[in-house]
C-alpha cells in the first residue's frame, strides 16, 4: 500500500506503525475471510454494489411496466403479472435500493469524513449487511417462485389480508421488510454513535461536514420511523399467519390503523432517502465551487427541522379517506411548511455557486440536474399538500410523476453525482468526464421525457396501478412517449455502467485529492487502506483539507498493534479514551443465518420463531464471547 | 432526418397535441369541471399552477445564472488558497437568501389559506336544499348502486351507472364490502375512498348534462383497471323519467326467442348471482340486471353494451376481464342468442 | 471470484426450482372443466340404456393452490353453503370440519356429494354450476380440515367469525 501521508518529523517508529496497521487490519484469506470482514469500506462497498444491482432489477421491472402501458389494451403482461411487477418495482426501489444505498455510502464515507478508522460497531455493521442480503434473497426467491407480492408496495388491508391475497405473497413482502428494517436500524445505530463519539479531535459540532450532519439526522429518523413499519408489517403478518384481527374490520380491527402506522413510517422514509442526498449535494458543491457551503448554521438547522417536520406529515397520504377537515388542514400546513426547509437549502447552494468559482465537473452537472428536477417535484408536492387538489390527483399518474421527480431528482441524481465524485476515492481512478457528461444529459432528457407527461396523464384522469386502459380515454400517445423516455433512461444506466467498468481499468489514476476538496476523506489514499489513515488527521476548521499542509496536525500515539480508535467527547470532540474495536469475526454472518432461519421459517410456521431464537442464542453466544486480548497480535501475526 | 428522428418527432407532436387536446376534451379530466365542486378545485389548481410555475422559473433562472459567472465570485476574488469569500459578498448573499426564505414562508402561507378556504367552499354543498342520496358500494370489481329515499317504495338498485339531475346536490354515500375502493369522477369532484366498515360521503353536483366517466382510484386487485363508472347528468325532467322507469320491474318477454332467453337465464347459474326484479332471479352477489339493456357498458363498463360484446362476455368472462368473479357458465350455442336478446330487451 | 459466481448461480437455480403449486393462479378455467353435469341425483347404478352421464374425474386439479382455495371460500359464501353448514361448524347441515365424513372425505367423494346431492337436504349442484367451481369448493372444504398445505390455506376470513376454530383442524387432522 502506498503511503501517501506526509512523513511526520517528530514521530518515531513510523514504519513500524504502518506495518503493524497493515497486519492488524488485513482481511482474512479465502471465503472465510470474506465472510468475516468487518472493515467499513468493504461492507459499505457491498451495500453499494448490492443496492445498485437492485436499482438495475427495479429498472427492468419498470421497463416491463412501461412496455405494457405503451398502448391501450396491451396484452404483454396479464393483470396478475403486472400487479406483481409494479409491487416488486416499488418494494425493490424503496426498501432494497434507496435506503440501503444511502446507508452503504454512509458506512463508507462517514468514518473517513470523521477522521476515524472504522464505525463504532464493526460486527453489527457486518450483521446488518447480511440481514439486508437475506431480505433481498428472500424477496427474489418469492419473485422467481410466483410468490412475488402483488398488492402494491404499501399493501393496504383488506386487499393484503388473508382472504383477498391468498398464498404467501404478502407474507414474503412483510418479512422482507423485517429483514431490511433490522438492517437499517443496525446501520443507524452505529452511524449515530460513530458521528457523536468517534470524530477526530477538533471536529466540534460546528465543524462537522454537512454530509455527516445529514447522516446524523437521517439515522435518528431511521431509529424513530423503522419501528413503525415493523409494527405495521407485523400486524399484517400475524393477521395472515395466525389469524389475529388487527386490521380486520369485521372483528373490530381497522384498515385505517394500518394506513396511519404505515405512513407514519412511510413519510419519514422518503426523507430518510432524501436527506443523505442533500448531504451529497453539499459535499459536491463545496468541492466544485471552491468554497465552503454558504450558511452553514442555516443548512444544519434546516436539515434538523426537515427531520423533525417529516414526522408530522403522514396524513397527507390519506386525505381521501374521509378524515375530519380540521385534521387534514393541519397536515396541509405542515406539508407545505417543509418546503421552507428544503427551500432554504436550495437557496444556500445557489448562493454558494453564485459566490464561489464553479468548476463544471460531471458531479456538478448532476447537482444542477438535481436542482431542476427536485424543485419541480417540490412544486408539485406543494400542490399535493393542498387537500382539494390532492382529492383530485391522489392515486393518479400525477402523484407518480411527483414522487419520481422528488426521489429521482432529489436522491438519484445526487447519488450519481456522488458516484462520479467519490469513485476516484473508492477505486483510485477517475471516471471519464466526457462520457459522464453524455451520461448526465441522457439521464436528464430521458427522465423528463418519461415523467413530465405523467403529470398530464394524471390530470386527464389516469389512476395508478392500472394494467391497461381503453383507447377512447386518450392516454395512448402520452404513455407511448413515457415508454420511450424509460428506454432512454435505461440507455443512461448502461452508459453509467460502461463508464464504471471502463474507468476501473483505464481511468486516469487519481491521487488522494483529485478535486482539491475540503473534507477529511480526501486525506486518505485512493482507495483508502483498511485502516483509513496512518495517523488520524485533526480538524481545526470546517474545511480541514484546505488548511495549508504545514499547519495540519495529526493524532499520534494510538496503538497500532491492535485495532485501536480514539473516542472523543460529543460537543467539542476532545480526546476522551482509547477503544479497541473487534477484528474480523464470522459470528455476525452465523447469527444472521440463524435469524434468517427464524424469520423465513416463521412465515410458514410460527414455531420457527422459537427454533430461530434458540439458534440465534448460540450465534450471539459466539459473538459476545469475552475475548482476552484477542486483538493483540505480535510481530508474527499470532494472537498474544 | 432519419426515420427514428421522424418517428420521435411524430411522437412528440402527437403527445403535444394530445396534451393540448386535453384542454378541450371533456372526458375524465380534472381541468374540465362541470359542477361547483370540481370547478372550485380547478380554480385552485390554476392558481397553484401559475404561482408555483413562476417560482420554479425564478429558481431555475437563479441557478442557471450561477453558470454565467465562471471563475469569479460577486467581486473578483481569488479563492485558491484561502477559499474564503469577502465579508461584503457574504453579507450580500445573506440578505438575498434571507429575503428569499421569507418570501417562501409568505407564499406558502398564502397557498395554505387558499387551500383551506377552498376546502371550506367544498363543504358548502351539503347545506343546500333538495338533495338526492345515492348509496354506492364498491365491490371487486363493480359498483353496486342503490338510490335512497325516505319512502322505501322509491328505493331501487342498479349497477355501474348513475344518473343525476343537473343543478341538484347529490350525496354519494360510499361503502365497500370487500377491499378499499375509491370513487372518482374527475369532472365532478375529487375522490373518496370507500373503506369497509366505514361510510365515506362525497357531495357532487353537475351543472351541465353529459356523460362523465369515472374510475376506481384505489388499487383493489386484479381488475382495478376495469372498474369504471359512468355518471350521466340529465335535465331534471329527463332524470325524473329515468327514475320512474328504473323503479319498474323488468317487463315480460314478448316473442318466443326472448322467452327462451329468459328460460335459459333462469335455468342456469345466472340466478345465483344476479337479480332481475319481476322474475324469480334474486341473486345478490353480482350486479342487478333489471334494466341492463339500457346501460352503456358491460362488466363495470369494461366494454360497451352491444350484443356482440355481451355474447363474448357471457361465453368467456375471463378473456374480457381476467380474474373477475363471474362464473364461466357453458351456455349452448343454440341458447346464446336468445339469452342475449333477452338481456338486451331489459331496457 | 469464479467460485463465488458459480455458487451464487447454483443457489439461484436451486431457489428457482422450489417454485410451487401454491402460488399458481389459474384464472381462466380449462375448457375441459366447464361441464355442467346433468341431473345426476340417481343413487342407483341401474339405469335403463346404460350410463348417460360421464363419470367425474377423481383428482382435484386445484389441490394446493392458494388462489383456488380462496375462490372456493368466496363461492362457499356466494352459493350460500354457509346457510346450512355455517363456516364449517354445521347448523342445519352437518359440520364440514370433522374426522368422520358421512359420504367420504376424499376429493372425489366431496365432489360427488356436491354434484349429486345427498339425502336429507343436500341439493344437487350438478347441472347448476360449472365443474371447475365445484373443484374449488372441494379444495376449500378440504382446507378446513388441514388437508391442504398450511401455506396455501387462509387463516381467517375477512368477515365475522362464528367459530374461532373455523379454518384449522385442531385435532390430528385425519379424516376418514
């Protein structure tokens, strides 16, 4: 591994430190080593790759839907298949792509940006990934065996109840949610603790990069929102498997109860996806405008407000259910107010670009694309916040257009910008800027061609989730245009993959900091060593990498013959104590297997909860077995 | 221009004209109101559209303007090395951003007031006089309609088609007996979800005669796409005639073919699900067929009501509407035509 | 890397092959199952001129399919079977959740019972409803007795329950 950090004049034994670090943080060999890895870069990369595959799969499902809808009375897909495909598309995109992708980027970037070596709970990190993978495999096992969910990605009862969706389709869906929510909670916990307690010395709360702030807020949101979906899906699952009546109206249950609990999660969920993307935008803008983002306090407070207000909006998904007018008016007000927090951030970024020196890299193109698409989506969101308007366009293609604008514009465009921005850090090579610009324009044009006409379709009366429509309603040519746009988006996706594979082989070699950006991840080598930094860099400003080289400080004295990190205080990040992180371990994988057995089995027979718990007990036993200096290794790599 | 280019151009042109045309078509459109409810909503829509459209353009202009200032800040400031902007620039930017944020708050407040007051306006209709009550029960995948009246001799049942008099407020009492459906006739009003174990009420009024198409707007299973309802607004005189006719039981068939058709109906599984008032058929599972012949469509208006479509529907319901709950009853080819004649005779 | 892809593919193929009967949705009834049997209430094998009516097929084509059990549940209420049999507990008619079947609990027997009718009030549905619907009702009736895989059987209807033990046989699940 090339050592690119400066040789520090007053630190003795640097070479010995480096070789210790190499040895201690090295991954084990073979399949066993691969399964027991606990370093954050490896696990983050796994999340990113798996979630990206899910994006492609969800995209294929979308293309299938668009082919079916391209002309009236089309028979490409029968209604059962269509229902399965649109449900799986929504489920895959929301649960298996969007949140895990944001988490994966966070796991990769947060320890680097905070100037530490790993996340706070490395084994929990690994466990979270295996749970996510379990959810992916379980859902797609269902897809390939005819048990794909077919009742819509939010699965309202009674349609999703035992009488109206027979078989195991909804059960597969509900349990997949349990998998992915476990995974999200694991990641959220470790991100919060990493950000609050493991920042490098000097990185006070006032100096935390905006991306890291966004992850802190998002992780708290996950902790509060995910339990709600676990409750909702568990109600549904137990109604279906053991005959309870939580949401059966005939026996006193209430379908609206499910909707309230689901959307209490569902609305924050979209902000959980969106807020890290705002963090990406901040990072890209500051690097490419060559100044720190304007209005740091306003940005932070807006994001926090965004996180709080997001929990007070959920009823806007239920305006058509006949709730009292005054209640609905409250949610109109809160849904519109959240536009303020997003608006302030947009104004700050525009001010940053205006007063800075923008350099048009591909990632900045994606930021401009984000501004265009997301602001339009925000406008339609304000329209949807109004109850009378929502009563007309709820559950129509207008809503589909809106949420694709805010999710693709607000999250996927920044994500692509993030890929172009951090690809050099992750792989050591720059992506092709020329192909990147083409990529951007193809995606931008394809996206608008697909989704802008859908606003018109919704106003023309086309409801959601219809597998076909007759010719006389006049939706045919607009639908055809949208299908054409969908294929253009697909081409854009292929271009991106081509750029990735090409650049990995033949891209120009990137140094540590090809963009001359300001945050600490650019101090590590590209790609980072498993231990990130030989000596942790100290942060004395908000833009530590813009401090002149001579004035930069480092943390020395951490032991390098074990996986030691520095735990600092919450507000001012003063060094507090040293902590030894666990090394590689196979137990997260084994525990994930036992939990998976319990979860999957309980869908078919409730007794598996018992047997799964017993097996998990053994997994946890291995996981928490007290270690006596097992992290200390002598020169030969043997445990002391 | 290549043929692809031409095709793409044609497509865009077709979609554009389609988009323009939608302003002119009546069918199932939010921006073609024919009554006070949808009229108020359409008014609110255009207000939001123009205001938010202008704001969007402003923001886009501001964002794109940043691209015209490459390599310099507001004042010519070298940013390398210090990456710091001057205090004066920073305070100017602060003023602009603060101003924009305050403007945002004010505009949103205006929009909230507009929205809530429109909502209050929509709630006025129940307080008018001379209302009509229709109970609509959504069921997989058709609409069961009962005209209500305090005089029970004026109550009757029909399916998939509502007639209403112009100028009179109509209360739609919404029920469901299986899953959640949603009643949506865009020309008349927004939608109301029909939730099992609840009654959701929506008030509509048509001011112009016409046929207004609506559709179920909450995903309800395999044939959600084909759960269409027609609301036919008529002058009060025509409505009264229609109403009185609907109260009558089905007439007795006159000629032998139609009589044979009635026999076929009664001797087959049809009677287990369908009701024809005036005969022995009293099944409650499927749509009421007493005046089926005068309706516009078959199978919740999946196909128009013509003899050919009816024959196809009875012979193989699963090909017209795959997954629907009508039994596939094998009717002899000799019996099919009389059956069709009989059903079409039920005007 | 190669072994990783190979094992992934093998696992994928294995998962694919576990695709099952349970999730099949035969929305369109097979044309061979549309027959509506004629008047078959005869209990005697003696018939002048030989048998007129075709004998029913003995295996239930809709076994183990969740969709068809669910359709059977719907038809059970639409055709008012619960008017006499309640939700399986029995009222005017005998219970359908049981170990002792009066006329046999095999699919062919239940099919016969529905088609031909039985003494003491079971109507003959042959000649009234198509065969595929009878098989769906047979599948549902057997699901009440634990004779269908639990993964395909609905746990409860979305209606008021008269008997909480309606859809699961709490005893050994044997039928005679």
